[in-house]
C-alpha cells in the first residue's frame, strides 16, 4: 500500500505556528483509516514550539535555504533555519523508511508550501516558491501537493496503486 506524507495541521492537529489546525478533511480521514498517512509537522519535528512566531523565507525560496543561500527568519528577527532544515531531514527519513512517493502538505507554509510562499517581508505578499521541506522532498523525487490539490493527489495515488499491480 502506498503511504502518503501529510502535514499534521491538515489532520486537525494543533501544530500551526499560531497553535491552530486545519481540517480534518474527509479524504485524509479515509486515507488515515486505510493506514496510508504518515503525519509530520516539520517545524515541530525540527524543534520549534507551538505556538511560535511566524517565519518566512526571503524571496520564498526553500531551495535557497537548502543550498545555504537564505535563512528562515521569524517576524521577531530570530534565525530558525536550523530547525527548518532539521524538519526537512526528518521528512526525508520518513520518505525513505516508508517508500513514500507523494506528500500532501500545507499550502504557503515556509516548510510545506509547494507552489507559492510569502516573500519574507511579513506583509502578506505571496511569491512563487516552495517551503524548505517541500523543496527537499521535490529534490528527492517526491511529488508534493497541497490541500488545494486534493483531486490531483488522489488521482496520483490511484495511478501509483494501479502501477503496483
């Protein structure tokens, strides 16, 4: 059975920076019941508390963080790059352990965003880009979807399951 890495906040777990959560979503509840879901909040796994100060990446480029070119900074000016990188490494370990090929992560998160992110100014300005964990997963060959792409994620999962038979 194909497993799926899923942001814990999308499972209704209160791990967001502000102590909040999203979901639960029917599709994710079904996948959990099937034993497919491998939950992860990279920020908490990397050592950050809940709640925590909002963090952003200058330019919204998680790949730049992975390459040592950019930091992840909180609104208070604290550098939390090490924690974000630690969370990304944990995600990669889970992918390897469980043979994960797809992930469903929180849109626009500095860890999990897969298509756009915030620009680092804490002004709410969105830019094309991805979070640190999303970038690490993509580099490892994992397809990353957001909660705004449930249908595409479900279709890809079905395709992977068909290919296994």
